[in-house]
C-alpha cells in the first residue's frame, strides 16, 4: 500500500480541500519555512456575512519582504483583533445550526497564547483536525533539515523520501508546477487532488462556494463534514512538462 505525503503552507482556517488533503495523507507537512506571501491565505480567509463572502484577516507585525512564515508574528494587539473576529463570526452565523459548537472551537483556537504566525496556524489546524477526528501525522517542514532555498520540486521529492513516502499529493492548482516524469524517476507517484463540486444548505440563500472551513462546520455536523472530506478525485499530472520550475 502506498505511503502518501502532502505539504502546504500553514493557512488560517483554510477551505475544505485543505483538510481533504490532510485526511487522505499518511503524513502532512506544514511548510512553515516557506516564504510568507502577502495577500495569500496564510493569515486571512473568507466567511459568509449576510449571504456574501467577506474577507477576514489576522493582522501581523511588520516584517521583511522575504521572511519565512515562521519568522512572522501576529500583531501586538492580537487579543483585541481576535475578539473582533469572534464577534464577527458570532453575528454572521447566529442562525447556523452548529454555531454553538463551532464558536466554542474558534474561541479555543483564538485564545491560544502563541503569537508566532506559523505556530499559531499549526495549532489551529491541529484543533480542527481533532474536531473532525483526522488522525494524519502532521510534521513541521523546518524540522526536516532541508536547505532554506531549494527548487520547488526538489524540496517536495526530498521531503517525500525523508518520510519514506511512495506518493505525493498536491492540490489541483499546482498541476502546472510539477512534472510526473521527474517524480517517477525518483520512485514517486504524483497525484493532484480536485475537490468535487460541493454544496450544502447555507440557510435560505444561494450557495457561496470556496469559503473557510468555518463555514462548512457551521452548516454541517462532524459526521456530515467527515463525509464531505471524501468528496474529491485524484488526477495525474501533465506529462508533456519536462523542465523543472523554480
């Protein structure tokens, strides 16, 4: 049986597909040593407010343009920002069927004393995995002893080999970046996870897709969300790509 590894940056309350990737892997690596990207999903995400997607952000201290995620820090007045976010969620999802349980979970996450962005996000991801009974082993990229700057594909291959994996799975959006032939030459199978077209009731309004896992949990109980975790397909990559990407 194939031993599967996947890897992503630590995101803030990421979308359902992120947790599909974790749940379908034997080992999931949090790329905390990858570069922080402004306006990415690392410290922000979208929730449903009055039937429309609203971007919520955890502000950060100022940092260097090329700093890795694990060298960025939540803002100094984070407790106030956390309370603002919690209040937004309480009001936005006041009529959601699972609001009470999910607000309790979010309050626990936001109350964590850690201020390092990577470690704070790691804790939040572990809490949500525990809530959904996802038991995948989660490893931290900076603890694997790889050089700070590497070719994207070489990094993934080195990590997979270090973890004794036979297969690497990446979200579908990364398909143009990875060469299946290169992975095969290193004894690795490469697949891409594409989440099914999913919908669920969001009260009596048109469904808004691709929101934070918070939205999924507000409108689906744990067993229904666990069923949604299985709603995806695995695709092969683009064979004609032969050059490595930086």
